[in-house]
C-alpha cells in the first residue's frame, strides 16, 4: 500500500546548478564544503548513497567509494549529473522520493545528505529512511541549515525577526525551506541509533563584504580553521555532522537484493530492459536516459 508522505521540493527543469553555483558568487561556500567533506569522509568505502545529489556537484569528492548511487527527486537534475559524470558502472542514477527510498534495508555502508535536509517538511522521517538503508557499521554525513546562527540571533534580539532561534522546532522561512536547531538534529539522530563523532561549522564568512575584500583561498582557509570549533558550538548557517552506526549483525546486501518497491515495500524486483518491475504488486519503474524512476 502506498503511504501518504510530506510534500517534496521538486527541482525539475530548474537551472539551480548554473544559477546558484556556477553563475553566482558562491565559490567560497563550495570550497568550504569541500574542506568539510574531506575531513569527514572515510578513506574508502564500498557503496555510497548520495541523497539529494542534484546535478552531481559533490559526487566527484566521494572518490574513496567503489560505487555511488545518486538519488534526487528531479529527473532533470539527474540528467545533468549523468552528463557531468558519464555512464560509468560506478554510478547509478535514481529518481526517488527520499521518504520512500527504493532500496532494501542495510544496503549501503555510507550515505551523505548535503543541502537537502533543509527541504524536508518531516526531517525525522527523512533521516529514518537514511538509517533504514544503512548497514551497521555505517557512516552518515549530514549537512543542515542551522536556525541558531549568529545573524538570526542578532536579528531576533534586535526585534527584526519574529521567530525564535533558541527554540527547538524547525522554522520554515520560505515554502519548503527549513532551518533546524542543532539540539533537535542531535536528538533525532540519537533516537535512530546514530553516534555523532564530529561536527564542523561551515560558512562563517558568508558576507558580501568579506567576499569582496578577501581572496578566495584566504576565505576558505579561515573557514577551515574556524570550523574546528564545531563540536563546541554551532552558530553558523551551515553545519556538517559525521554520524556512525555501531556494529551489529547487519551485513551489506548483495545483488539482486538491491531495490525495494516504494509502493508496496516488496523486494521481489525484476530488472528488464525497460526498467524494474515489482513482482509483488506489478508496479513498473521505468529506466529512461540511464536513470531509474521510482517516483510513485
């Protein structure tokens, strides 16, 4: 039975990669995120799930993993990723709803969710799906937008902002764009069995004045230095977390136990030239332009 899930932020036909990253002044943010990922990623891994992969901006940074599954709700974003990365067997492109991930339990030994949670109307449910498909031990690298940042605190104290950055509930400042309290994130991860190993604060210098006055290399270097205080406080607009699952009897799934039907939850999936068919509910998921489409 198909379950009702929260609304999805859909970037179909969006020029997000070009307008937000390539043609805007965000080289500093991109560089700072690259540093955070280098610090948090393991040296090597087997199968990585990239949630909210978009056009594949970060995918080349996961060089230590043998295979990477790129997941995004937008088919057109994944088409851009495929054009960027190619058709290597190292990459699997999957259009899917993060609330209904089409993978069997315990499939991946690593997962990332960068600049994605802030679009989740039900963040705990999205995190629970990431937990479900991770094996233990497993590594989860999460980036989230923090409501407890210095700018928000200053605006609140000066009476220029109504919502309270110190309370734990998420704030939706634009439709399907949420900021979260660091304590709430830690609580949600803890309830799912994750152990937080490290936190890095990112984008300390996200101000137009700094970008105009300071060279890019210096901006990124200073941010990398300041981010080392992330375990002490999280007062920046972006926070990276490395969380792990303790070892238990989970094992990495092996093919053909890879996909799970998001409509009925069945795992009897048959691959055909046209896509994947669930033999339990007979639902067919097409393969178009090298991208599996599991959106239901």
